[in-house]
């Protein structure tokens, strides 16, 4: 039997978001709310010891969280937080799974919860030998939140939890004494919790079973209920509107930027950048304003990412320069490479060390070899290009025949002249040349020059004759 398990509440609708998407799947910091909470929970217990309570759009929520390895409990009707824990209790009984000695209850819409805070809640719960431990916070304005009543100021012991609408006139008249709010995050001795879930009543305007009522039951039964305050109120607050969601997103991204800067990354105007929590950046890299770094992006040391670039799930080596306005997705860039401005690396592009991908060059499923250059206005799709090759302005690999994609292979030290079209499948062997303006349909052997264009015809005096003919046609002869 495990000593601790974690239950994450993720069954609610989030109706105030006015969104068809489940609330816990809305993203902040580049990741769904629920996945942030699961990530924090997995630092304290194994995934096998985490139960996620699903209900509204359960299949969609479960599909998003399934790769994390957690297990799921269905709450078919959303009848309140107490009812969710009743479903958890029943799941243990129905599956024959031995419940842990203690349960921590987290909210699936509180993405800023830190592992350190979960650990502090657990430790306090054990040290105080409590039946229930409540994580609290003290916001500037507690209006609308349930308040935690301590038995005495300065002590851990709790007398109860009072909802906003149940506060007395005397309590409302002294708000400075009732600023501590219930976060909805708890630790329970499991037997103390399960023994009282059956006594919950739904005699309230919402017709729901409230987990907060367990606190009053335990106090009345002379069981110990204590509270511990979180370091930051933002850490325990969820989001009920899109505006509140964006407040959490800003907090998350500020935390990420501060962490990176503390590790030696220079971020100019961090308030203008969008950096997902999963992004890794090495020291001495510079991030300019209005950059977006998304997904599982890793950037090595001594790089510079210039303004208005968007990089998603890419790996950049050491000393990479990404000039303004580049778009990179699911690609790898070698040490010392230079990109842009306005280059577009589509998925599965591999740019070799010290290679150049210039302005308005687009790559897709292409390997550009070490030291090779494509500096202007080219499209390189489904291509393998060796080292030290030069791809001229306006070159296109014609990789699609209307039905299938085909590969272009270019060896080392190849020169492809401007405005050439390479009709795949085709191979340009190492050391070969393609003359500007050529349309290449056949393989080019080593050291050969390929020309695939019509011979130029020049007609002296043609322009003057044409203008004279036009004047006669107008009838004025002048």
C-alpha cells in the first residue's frame, strides 16, 4: 500500500469560459492546464498513484492525459467535489485496489502549483498528524472565495471553512480578519475522508455534494484539521474566464523567462516574448523582443534569435544565428548555421553546421549539408544536399508529380545556377554544375555541366520595327 496518492479533479465543464473545449485542456505556458498539474504531481508520486477524475467530455480529457501514465476515474454526473471523491472511493472498491494511507487532492485547472508546494502540504499533513490539511492563500481581495477560519491566530488548527455567501454580517464587517481563502487543494488521511463521504448532503441551492463540508465534520468529530498558506496566491488560483486564463499564461511565461535569465540567457523585453515552459536554452544565447519559442525547442549556447522569429519543437546547436522573421518547425539546425531573414524550415529539415538558409528560402524534409548555401528565394523539398554546395536564387526542387512525392539528391560541391528547376527524381553528382535557368530532368554526372534551356535567339532591330508598325496601325504615321 502506498503512503500517498494524488487525486486530480478534472471533470468540470468550465461554463464561464464560453468554450466548447474542456476547461482543463485550455493551454497556458504552451501546455494544457491539466498536463501542468500532472507534471507537478509526478514529482511527488508515481504516475500509477495519480487518479484523474474525468466527467465532462471525458474521452477527450482522457486522450490528452493518457500518455502521462496516470489512471482515470469517471464521474458520470458532475454533482460536486464531494461526489467526485465518492467516485474515487468507489473506484478503489470496484477495482480491488488498495487505497493509499493519505490522499492529496489537486485541481486540474490550477497550473501554477509547484512541486515544492505539494511537498510542503504533504510534510505539514504528516508532521501535524492531521486528518485534513488545507492549502490556503491570502489574495488582495478574497471576495467570492470560501474563507478558512482558524481556531486561533497564528496556529495551524482550523475551525472550519465558510463560503462567501454564508459569511455573517460581523464577519463581513471585519474583512481584514478573514482574508485567508480555501484553495481547493487538500491532503487527507484516507480513512478519515472515506468514512465521512457517505454523510455528505446536497441540501444546497446547487444540489451538489461539497468536499469542504468534510472539514466541519472532522472538526466536530475532534479530528485535527490544519492549514498551510501557499507562498504565492497565483500559484493556487484557477481560471474561470479567458481573461483569467491569460493572466495565468502571463504568470507562467514570466516564471519561465526568469528561470532562463537566471541560467545565463539574455532575453530583451521578456514581456514581449512567448516562451513555453518546456523550452530549453543554454547560457549566453540572446533572445530579442517579439520572439516565440514553442513546444520542445532546445537552443544551444551562443545563439542569437532575432525579433519576430517563431521556433517550434526544434533543436538548434551552438552559435546559430536566426535572423528576423524566420519560421522553424520540427527541424534541426547544426552549429554555426545562419538562417534568414524570413526563412521557413518546415518539418524534418536538417540544416548542417555552418550552412546558410537565406531570405525567403523554404525547406521541407530536406538535408542541407555542412557549409552548403541556399541564400535567396529557393524551395528545397524532399531533398538531400551534400556539403559545400551552392543553390542559386530561385531554385526549385519539383518534388510532386501530382500523385507522389519524389526525392532530389545533390552531392558535395555542386553549383546550381539561379532560377533552375530540378524535376525529381533526379541526382546531381558531386562536383557537377547546372547552368542558370535550366530545367533538369535527367541525372547529371560528376564534373559535368547541365544546360536545360532553349537556345537564345536575338533579332536585331526588332523593337524599332515593332514600334513603327504600331504607329502605322494607329493611322497617324508619326
